[in-house]
C-alpha cells in the first residue's frame, strides 16, 4: 500500500534536486533484475528507502527527504515493478525474496549498517527486514504503518474504509458480481491474473484507483486514471502479496517478533486520518517498541506527500543527522 504523488510544492524549497551518482541493474540469479540507485553524498551516512505497494516503485521525489550533503541515499525498485525486470512478474516474488535482495544490495554497496526508511508496505518490509537482520539497521524511520494483518486487509478490502467513501467503494465493488463480493481480494485476483491483458488492465486500474483515491486528505474520491503498465504491475503485485498474507508464517507475526528489534531506535510518523492504514496499527506497534517514538500528525492522511508528514519526516532526518 502506498502513493507518492502530489504536493511538489512541499518539497521544492528544501534541498536542491538530487541526481543519482550511481545507477545499476543487479541480477538476482532467478530471473529477476533489480534497479538500484545511489544519490547524495557518496561518503555520507547510508539510508535505504523502501517504497510502498507492493509494486509501487521508487520515485525521484523520495530522495528529497534527505540532505544530500549528509546522506548517501539508496533507492531501489522491488521485484516486478518500476525499472526492475521482468515487469509485473510474480514468480520468485515473495517477501523473503525481497529481504534477500536487500541484503545483496547492502553487500554489493559495501555498507555495514544503514538507516532504513519506509512507508506503508515499505514500513512492513522494513520491520520484517529488521527482524530478520537485526544487526543491520541503525534506526528505522516508518510512515503510515501497515502490519500485514488480516484485520487491516478486511478494513480496506472488506468495506470498512468504504463506509467513509461509499461512492468510491461502489465504483470499486461494482465491477465484481455480487456473489463474489465477500472476498474482493480473491475476486480481483481472478481477473488480474486472467491471462487476458485487456481484462487485467481494466481491473488493475480499478484496484489502483481505489487505493489512490483514499491516499490524501485532499482527495475528492475521483483519482486520475493510472498508466496501464504501472497499474498492472502495482495491482498484480499488491494482490499477489495480499492473497498470500504477505508470505508471513502467521497472522500478527510482526508484532509477535518485536522483541527481536527492541534495541533498534525508531520513529513512527502516522497520519491521524489515514484511511488506508488506520492509526491503530502504528499505536499497537509503538506499544510493543519502547525504543520508538510515535508522532501522530493531525490533518494528515496516508500519502508520503501529505504536507504535515513531509515536514515531520524531513525534521526527523535532520535530527538524526545531528546526533
């Protein structure tokens, strides 16, 4: 889950535009090649950014949260999306493949430890990565927390969020026959993986539009139409991961394993009116993580680009640089 569009003005006066000094494709040896880039200060403090979705891809705007004179900024596109290849591919594409990819990137770049920065699904992945490799993150900076639980999926795809956006939910649900609406993830899965590209794109656009419509508090519920190729990758990958409950061993796994990362400092930045990932998850995470600070942002929704969230994340990274 995640969106990173809009509100350019919130970023444009912060740091100068940052161009990558290193861009590469990394062959993972199982049919996937991962796009990786570095920007900022080559000798700076390393920070790796995990984008949302799954399937959202990295954006150049994600570089703008870090002072380029201080940070060595690493962005990458997760399997099957962005500039990674093959596009929209689900074979050999699980949470554990991504965790292994992250370690390969770290080793290839010669980094011992780094700050891990992620929002929405990126926060999910950050927590799972840290719990798997607790000696690698020096800090976790999380936004719009998603814990990959059935409760969260039921909220967003079972009609909970639709209680607040009934007209938008109706557009999303109306594409599915009534007798299949008790499991919207399964119903969309059937169509997103139908084998007919036209059908897949139709339902991919609807899946992506439902999420995009609820990302920002400024939304009127009528998002623009996403590009077909982007929508197909985003929606297929997100649905694939949600169909398999994030490939976790059991529901609630992340909270159950918080003892593994209790030593890692963290900051959780959460929009008070986040319709995609409601604040309850961030609150429960903070209760299990005494070494983290929860910063609840008033008048903010889910998107990374929400002005209040943007400002808070930039301040967090400035404060960390001054430690």
